[in-house]
């Protein structure tokens, strides 16, 4: 399974419409891959809290339309990162009544929306996401094809950025059958060593691939960490990006997940 992580770099001076066009062009350049992954909140800005309400959009909004077309043109499964989702007029606005979520979008090679995931763990310690957004309440997995290399469908687990610090969520994805966890992020540079360490830990604990796509550049005054990486079920880092805009390509063997779990059957000894 050939995977491309598009570590998009951007700053506050780039208009959102231009960023959408540029991201779509980068996705189209990955034709011939099975799966393409973009970072978290790349359109509204991962730390651009003051702009989120104005830049919020429905699940079928402008970012979704552009990304669906790019996935279809490239013939890839596309994890389009996340948007600030705005609830429809008559839709449930969540328990706190805000009607906004950090929502990931997963598209098939025909451009159809396969799955959405509302981020469960909100980063900000009372500000940022906890103050502005509702928390998601579902663990999400999705079976996807391998349009370029062929083979049996693969079950993906969806997580986002701060979720990485909560191992119980990855256990839930494991129990949902996830073989590969996709994790878009806007992880800052000053804690990038945690990013790498925790991605390896989550892979080792659950004997799953972790595909972690971070952001480059600086926005809202926060330097981003970059260093997108792919970790195999034994914890080996198969590929890692630098800190700027970069496309990271790696081949995964989904069958290696089952082989690893059979060769070292630690998961069979779970008691809690």
C-alpha cells in the first residue's frame, strides 16, 4: 500500500482559497498512490482560533468540494485533514450548543465521502478548542480499497493530533479492527519530541501502523513542528519528514500487522 503524507506548510499571509487550490494540486500530483493524507485544520489554520468561526463550513462545504474533486482526479483514497465543521441550521449543535467541531474528512477514489471523525480530545486547557468547539463522541474506523496497488481492503482508524496523548483511544481503535491509524495534526515545534515518542508508543502498544501527518510553517505566531512520520507495528520509524513543506512517501504492508501480532502475541494477554 503506497501512502503519501502531504506536510503542508503555510503562513497567515496565504488566503484560504489559495491554500485550498495549492493543497488540491499537491493531492493530484500523488496519482498512482493508494492513500494520501493532509494535516489537521490546514484550511482554517491550526492555531488561528480567532478566525475559526468565520472560516467554519459544513461537511459538504468548499473544502470538501475541492478535496473530493482532487481525490477523484488522482484516483486515491484521501484523508483531507480536518475542517472546522459548522452544524446545519436544524442540526444538533452538541451538548454545549456551539455547533462547531474539528472534523476530519475521508474520501474514496471516486470522490465520495467515506467517513467523518469529530475530534474527541480538544487541545487548549480551557482556551482554543475547549472554549470554541464541541467534543466528538465516536471512535471511527473505515474499510478502504487500495486503488493503485490492489489487494484486500484495509481498515483505517481515525485520530487527530492531541488524541495521540490518550492511549485508551488507540485501544478503542484497535478493538474496532484498525490496522493503520491515520493522524493529521497541527503539532507545534516546541513539543515535537513528544510527537515522535508518542507515535512510536501508540504503534508498539497496539501493533499497528501509525501514519502521522503534521504541519509545516508558522501561523498565528506558532512555529509548527513538521516531522511527519510513519511508524510500523514494531515501533520502527519507516520514514520521517523535515520541518518544512514536504511530501513523504512510504510503502506499507498491511499483512505485516497480522504477522507482528502472531509472532509476538502481547495483545492476547490483555486483562483490562
